[in-house]
C-alpha cells in the first residue's frame, strides 16, 4: 500500500482534532447561547477550527517525511506542536483585540483574567495531552492507513 503515503498521513492526522473540535464548538455554543456566558464564540473558535486540523495533518506528513533522517517518536513529535500553536494563537488573539497582557496574567475579552501560573500549568497539561494524543490516537490512525513506523 505505497500509493499516496503523504495523503494518507494527512488524513490520519486530521482524524483526531476534527471531531474533537466539533465537540468543543458544541460546548462553546451551549455556554454562549444557553447559559449566556459572555464569550464571543465566533471570534474564539475560528482559529482552532481552521488551523488545528490542517496543522495536525501537515505535522503528521512532516513526521512521515522526516522518518528516514530522525528517529523522533511520534508522541514527542506531536508534543512539539503546542510550542508552535500557542504563540500563533497568542499573536492572533492580540491582533484581533480580545487578549491583553497585564502584569499578573492575560486578560481575555476584558473580563476574564488568567494568571501566568495557571497559564503555565495549562500549557504543561496541553503538552502532555498532545504527547498522549499523538502517541496513541494519531499512532492508531497511522497504523490503520498504513503509514506507521
């Protein structure tokens, strides 16, 4: 099964974040429209819905392309991704005007303040989540489509 290995790697990569983002969108919508949480869903969810699945697919293709040259396990390869997504999300949120850096933390939508300690702990949790998701979920889909190690 050597036909189009990069396309198969891309499809295996997008198989995990796409349904997960639909669940997140549903929860955001329920919070916004049912419980009147003042978070503008349309401004928050655009970046993840557009970028994250495609980036997962391209990142998986990059792992497939780099396999002969490096022996970086898939989990570690996936754990690198938050280090690219976090700064991109930060600068996009700053550019759109709904994130502001203060002396104590980040101020979201002028209402919610996230302290830097909580932000660091959340980032560590995200890196661990990405490691596990890439090692087990993306690894499973890579085996299903025949591009596993």
